[in-house]
């Protein structure tokens, strides 16, 4: 599938690939109200990667349902809608309830790990915890907060629920287990890593918000390690992502324990990469006489 | 409009002057539909650093070939400068909205005026070709004489060329926008239909002020760091009166009055 925030709402890619060949499309994260996003510059390149602080620019849930979802539906592949809150679990619940009623939505992905929303005065931090809470962290950095949120959303929807995890934690397994226990149907990992790049002439960060999320091949070793760790401790499926740019890197994630994989940043470099990888995986299975990709899953030999 | 992703053969990649090069790429499908003001995203090489494509405005089109004009400013352009004829480069294009050439050329306001700052000449040569039937005016500005590019190309296209250099080594001494204002103050100004500008941001901000002051419509071609170049990532936005717009999709050409500087 294609990762949230890297494929827009699919329109921009129709000239490059046959969209119906994708396993699924994960939409850009939607919030209750429209968001303008952060001031530019929002992106910069780093070695084998890039930083982004888009800031969840999106047209809001109602516009998405009215204008974007019908176009996505026409493609004919599963649509996974990524949602986030600008403040507290309540918005997640409202969004989930809204999407629960729509047949064209195959699954909901909880973006509890976006580091680019400025809710408090703390530079670049996303405080999605309820007001009054002194700790300004992401929900995904707190096992109890993750558990509470997933449990609340679980109550209002029967859709397949995917929790997207942040790597910016001491122990991702703890967060993964909390999400699983609270009723998450699957886990998506990893989101971006907080990072920075500095212009030495101006002495300013190269992106306006200072810090941004690092993605691309540079984060792949971190992502693989985390998929492997989580795989050993949870039973629910893992959607692995983080720097996949070709068939080989995709296969690494299956071997590490992913049931499915998602391609993100690579779409910017090669808009055809997603279908090239699908084709490459099929060729690998045929060449190695593997009947089902599930044989690869978690087959890492230690 | 359709966007293509093609492996283009490098026909030539040659130096114009120190650090300035021209690459000629064979890419028929893109060349056929490219419009002035549009750009392409080039994957410089197959490595992971540089990772992202780089945007280059379409400088000229000749049959099934497109040309890009570029300056070596960093690692990616350094690598590009060493790519040889015969090799291939992955191209996505044509991208962006292009110049609106329907801008008023009616009544006694006949001449378009193109204003280029430094490397801003690149897309304006393509635009100038579009205006062949009208004897337009082009102002080229740079820090110094050595950085003035494409004077002959504009002349061959039938344009009057005026030069401005910061250090006075050639033509008007001062910024190209200073030269523009001087021209607008003179009798010639009543024949100018619209301004088409490309160059550094401060120059374009000045163009905006001048456009407003002299009530002459101005189109500016903006730049912003791009990750995808195709409108998907939302990285390259610019603030306008109608909110954030993507430089790669709703731009790179904007009416100067739209931009919130």
C-alpha cells in the first residue's frame, strides 16, 4: 500500500500508474476542521532521506467525504483513512464515528504519532493529550494514552482499526502491546523520526518549523529493527514501512515480520515505485518457488 | 494536462560559461506538450544521495528535445554537470501551470516585458519564443557582467535587450528592478502590456510592488523546495490571498498581486 501523506488523495498519481493495482491507498491524514499546515519551507533533503513538517494540511473531514472520498472510491482498491486530532481523544472519536458509517472506507488508521502539529507553545511538539495534562508528549509516546485512545475509538467503530506507531519512544513494544490490548486490529510502523538540518550560512534550520520528520532510506534500519521487535511480542498484523524504495527493501520488512508493507517517500522519487515493487515481489516469489508471501513473514533466521 | 515519466537520452550537456550549463534531453512526449513556464523534475543519478529529484524550468523546446539551463550550486547540480551525452536521465514533466500568455496585448498596450534576475532567464527564453510576433522587451539583471546569460538568444528571438548589473560592469548600474522602474517612468511604458518575471525572491517581491504602483499586470515564476514536484506532498506551498498554494501545481507562475509576502 501507499503511506499516508505521500500519495495525496491519489489524483496526482493517475498519470503514472494504474491505481487499481495497489493493495490499498492510505489517505493523507484528515482532521475534524480544515488545517492550513505549517509555514514553508516545509521540506528539505538530508542524506538518503528528507525532513518534512507539512503540519497535516488537509481540507477537513466534511470536504474529504464530499469531494475526495468519491474519487478514491472510483479507483476500486481498499481505502484506508488516516485520522488525527488537534486536541484530545474526542476528535478521534467523532472522526471514527463519521467514517464508520461509510461503506467505501475499508479501514481507519490512527495517526497518533505525527510530530508536526503545534498545539502547545512547545516548539514542534504535538500535544494531543487532554488540556491540563502537564506532560506535552505525543499519544504514541505513552502506553496508557495509546491504550485509552484505541479503546475509545474501538467502541465507536467496527471498521478495521490500524494504529500507526512512532519510533520516537524508548520501547515501541510497550506501545504496540497497549494498542493491541485495547483492540487495534493491526499496527502500522514506523512513522517519521524527529530530525533537523541546518543552513550553515544563515545558521537557521532549513525548514521553517525547526524540526521535522525524517523519512526515506536513512530510517530503514530503525524501522526494520522495530518491526522485528514488535513482531515477536504481538499477534496482530504489522504493516511495515520506513524507507522502502525497491523490492529488496520491501522483502526485508516481510522477513522481519510484516504482513503488509507501505511505500512512502519513494513515491516522490519514482511515482511508479509502488507497482514496480508489487511486480518485483511477485517475481521473487516465483523465482524462489514460494507459494504464499506468508511464508516469508517473520522468517528472519537468528 | 498529462504528465509523463520518461527516461530521456542526454543529447548534450555543455558549458555556457563558468558554472552555467545547458542540457539537451530527448523526450518527445514531454517536448510536444510543454508550455513556457513549466518545469521538469530530474532524477540526477541512481544513488540515494542526492535522493530527491530536482526541478528545472524548461528553457527551450526543439522538436522532440527539451533543454534545461542550470547553474552548479550544490552536490546534485555538480553531478548533473558531469553526466555525459548518450546517458539517460529520468524525467517527469511537463509540470506546473506555465505563463498565461493571453495577458492583455490589446489596445495601445502592446509589448510584453520580460524581467530576468540571474538564472531567471531560463524559463523566459521559452516564453520569448511564444511572443515572436510581438517585439517585446527583456531586462536581464545579475551581480556582474559574467553572470548575464542568454542575451543573444533573446536578440535572435526579436526582443530588445537591456542589461542591469549590480556593479555596473555592463549596462545599467543597479538592480534589474531599478531598471524596470526607470523604463516604466518613461514614455515607453504606455506600450507595455504586462511583466513576466523570474528570479530571486527579493526581486519578485519588488516586481510585485512595481506592478501595483504602476498598475501593470505582472506574472512571476516562483521557486520553493520541492520533494515530489507533482502536487502530492504539499511541501512547496506559497502563501497567497486564497491560502496556501502549491508552487509545483497551482504555480510556479502566479500573478504578483496574489502573493502574500
